[in-house]
């Protein structure tokens, strides 16, 4: 895997914590050059510095995925720094408010849609011409089990956005197959990240109850998800472009594949 990734340039949105940082660490350890992108400048700089201290080639660029010009600038700067762009991990996402549908006011709805759907759409829109010009590339989008195999009544908005990510993934994978561009979605079950801490109100007992929703009965680890993402970026033949792959504690479980047309 290290030989495959060596010298590749990767951009990771939402790369400073949780799954994003786990993927950044694995990519960098495999010899890739990594650009972390996010809105939190201090957190991003700190995470990039942590990895740089380990000898990894990692940079942080402040970016708001809700703004198309900001995404274009992100990719331009990544190419200026490292001389190219091969891999994109669309990982930026927010959960909004969990609870009955009435709990989400219009401002929250707009923000969740802007980050989780518009952000993924715009990142793909901006990177696809780059990948087409250079003859290929790989995109992995973070979705979730929510809105796929287990509807969650207290996460109507989040589930809608995650289903949207899968739809976009499969449509773009089909539409750009002839350009040597592969697109995947990784769909973690409840994962031990800061988002899960927020959902559990930082209570360990509540986290354990949430983890019991997973098929394994255990919280998925960021490293579990990172292993699947790295396999996708490395060309593992068990994954086909357009796949939406659910990930639990221990690794990939089932795959949701688009219909052939």
C-alpha cells in the first residue's frame, strides 16, 4: 500500500479530527503528501503540526466548503504546494440538532445542507475538471449508516443529507467512469469521534448505548474507517467505483452498489 500511495497528493476536508485525521495519518504514513482543510484554523494548524512532528508531509489550509471560490482556491494552493492533486476525501460534515423534526430551525437546516450536501457537491464540481485534465483521480465521500440501512427518527435532516451524498457519489461515479475517475462513499456506523461525544453529551454510559446500535455492539473506530478509505485510494479490487460501503468496528460490512445502466 505504501508504494501505491508514495508521492500521491491528497486533500482532506474536515481533516483535523476524528476520521479525517485518521485518514490523513494513514495516507501520510504511506508516503502521500496531505493537505488538511477546515474552518477551524487553530485546530487545523495544531493537527497538521502534530503529524509534521512525526516526519509526515502535511499542511493545513483554512477552507469553508460552503463557498465555491474557497474550494477552488484550496485545490489551486494544494497544486501549487505539491505540484499535483490525486486524491480527494470529502469528510467535512456536521450533525445539526438531533431530535424530532421540529427541533431544527431554518438556520440549522440551511447550515447542515450547506456543509453536508452543497459542500460535497462543490468539492466534486471543482476537482473533476482537474482529474479529467490529468487523466484520472479518486474521490471518497463520507456518508453514514443513517439514511441508508437504518433510518434514525431523531436524525431526519442528517439522514437526508447522507442519503444525498450516496446519490451524488453513485451518479458521478457512473458519469465519469470513462475519465478514469473513481468515486466511493464510506458509510460509518456510530464512530468514536468528537461528533459521537456531542451526541452522547460526553457521557460514557450514553456512548455505550449508542454503540449498541452498531451490528458489532461496539463503537466504530476512526482507524476502522481509515483502513477502508485507504483501500479505496490504493485500488483494492474488492471495491468498485460507485460503491457505498458501510463500516463497523473491525472494517467494511455491506456494500450498496449502483444499478448498471
